[in-house]
């Protein structure tokens, strides 16, 4: 286990970036039409539109690492 502890920081960063990119993919699908899905072109004031805005903005913030410490959880040793 101690051998893997040195990789925890980079692996958490990869996990954070991939999660943010997945959020961005769903948000861009709703608002920009890339890739096209059944939710492409939703109205901004519908539930899907609000979710798309959260996905766009939240995904970008997660990718750049804004406030990663509150999102991190600790496991008891």
C-alpha cells in the first residue's frame, strides 16, 4: 500500500480531470450540439437546460481545479 501512496496525487488529478471532461461533454451536447443527442438544443429554462448549464460551468471548474479541497474526501487509515 505504501508503494501506491506516491501515485495518489497524480491519480486523483486524472480522476478529477476526466470527471470534469465528462461533465463538459454532456453540457456541450445540450448547448453546442457536439455531439448530437436527443437533448441537443434544449431551452435554457427547462430542467435539462439548467442541468446543461451546471454541466458546462461545473465541468470547466472541475477541470481547472477550482476549489478541489472541499470536493476531496478522506478515508480513515
